[in-house]
């Protein structure tokens, strides 16, 4: 009985996202895998006395959204996580903190805007339309109670009045 048919042989770790993307986080080199019992990499034809019939382990994690929606804080690759020291200049990625966001899609963030490039792209494509007055159709601010151009009431000052209007 060889590792290639053992249920304790680990060959792949992947993350699947709700948008259909799959990212392989770790995979064993071709023809090998990691034995969970021995805790070593073994070739597919290796035989041991801990064999259990089954298929090799493929660990799959499911996450919502897209890979760029998920990130963890980690050390800045530019300053190696040291941050700002007395003899250093501030680097542009972590802004002296030593910590940046590491996204699931491999992008390493920066602290100036704390935005992923796809977030910027998504924001531009799906930006909220500028609010306009229903009477004169000029642009208005959401906090205004009345249109300064034509005087139309934009929202009630008290919530109970809104129900009557």
C-alpha cells in the first residue's frame, strides 16, 4: 500500500471564493506529498505501517467574495517589519509602521490609501450617482434640508413629519 492511495497523505491546500476563483496556497512537488503521520515529505510510492485506505488529502477553505476582499496584517517587505527607526527614512509602503495588509490574491498593500487596486477600480465603476434635486435637477449635498437653488424641501427635519409628507 503506497502513499498515493493513503488518506493521511496531504498534497494540496486551496482556497475557493464565492466569485468562482480558486487560489492554491500550497501544493506538494510533483510525485510527492506530506505524510501527516510521519510529518515528512514522501514519494508517492513510499510504503509505511500507518497506511489507511482512502484518497490523499486536499484541504479546501471556502470564503465569501473575491480574493482581494480578504487580507491579514503582516510585516512590510520593504523594511522587513522594522518600521521607522531613528536612522531610517519613512518608506512609502508601510509609512513607518512596519505592518501592511497581505491580500489573498498576493497583493501587498500600502498604508497611504489602504486600498487594493481592484477596490479602486470597483469604486470607480460602481460609484454612487451624484444626488440631484427632484425639482431643478441641480446637484445637492445629502445633508441639505432644502435645495439652495429652488427652495424645494429635500428631507423632513423630524422623522415623524416624513411619514405625513
